[in-house]
């Protein structure tokens, strides 16, 4: 659902108007997202012409502005370069520019810093945070790096086997995790605080193979709190606080069913 519309019911023409113009995406590996035989400038200019109706001169000027906005020097000259002529960090910046080209209201970032070293990763995160404030857009950041999103997100949804199993404001979830999977994830992170030194935990078992839809909780085979009900029913998201929801039949603090 987006702005009251079910995107899965839209026609090809209708969804084409949404892609890029209203919802944009940054991919994990920009080298596979860019067309390798077209210049970066061509790939920035095309959506401006299609979605915003700009002529070639207007689109080229806007593309140059966007490359400058994301921190690429000599933007006018770089428009004529091909993706392979950019470094990894610069390709990701160019990918962000392409995502922002039509001023989307929602930006989906699919692990956009995974392939980058930590220094460049920090620069990309700072860039996205700055653009979020300047452009006033919402961001969905998909990642497995819990440390990274601690300083980036306002709200977090933890997923397991395709299901959202816990939702909460970021600070509340880190301070009071409720789902057994979330608790295990946070216990697997190292702490720099010397007063909190402890052995890192691992999660026993393996993720499910989703060839068949599970009949119960997907985490049940790996959960130390599992009950008979967990094998038979998929738990819904249950409110445990005003802004905190969890999909679990068991209260891990007491070990008892809370519904």
C-alpha cells in the first residue's frame, strides 16, 4: 500500500508512473544496476525527459546538479563517463543521484553500503541522512547491519523468513527487545564497553527453506521458548506497547504465553 493505493493492482503503465517518480530505489551493487554500455549522464537524463517532460538541455543541467549534490566532483565531465569509470563509492553516489532524479517521496535502499569499505560506508550514510532532511523524503533501509541503522533509522522492523516479527522505535527495540529472534540478534553483537564484556551468542539451527509456507511460527525450530501452539499457528503482530508490536505467542521474560 502506498498513498492509499495497492501497488499490486496497478497496470504496467500505472506502475511505471510510480517507479522513479514517486518511489525510487538504491541497489546493493550499482555496477549491476547501471547499464554498462550507456553513460551515467544518459541514464540520469532519460527519466527526467520521460517523467518530468524536460528537454535535453534542461535534463542535462539537472543531472549535473544532482551529481554535484551527492558529492561527485567535475560533475559536467563525469556525465560522459561510463559506470566502470567510477570507483565503488562514486558509483553508489551516482546511483543515489539516479534514485533522486525525479524527487521521490519514498526511497528504498537495499543494503547500499554492503560492498563498500567502512570509510566510504560512513560517507554514504551521512549523505543519505543529509538528503533525507533536505528533500523531506521517507527512507526504507534494508540491511543486516544492526550497528549501522542504530544511528540512521527512527523505527525498525525485524524480519525473519519473509515475516515481520517485531516493530518498534529504534531506541525502544534496542533497549527492550521482545521477540526471541531479535534478542538473539542483539546478543550476537560485540560491545566496545569493557563493563559489558561477555561471550557472543549464536543462534542454533538453520533458516527455513521456504519452498512450502510454514504452518506455524517460522522461528519455532530454532526457538528455546517454543510451545505446541508455535508449531500450529502463525502469530500475528501483537501490541505490547503503544508503538511496539511483536509476532510471538510467548513472553520471553516470563516464558509464558501472553495470549
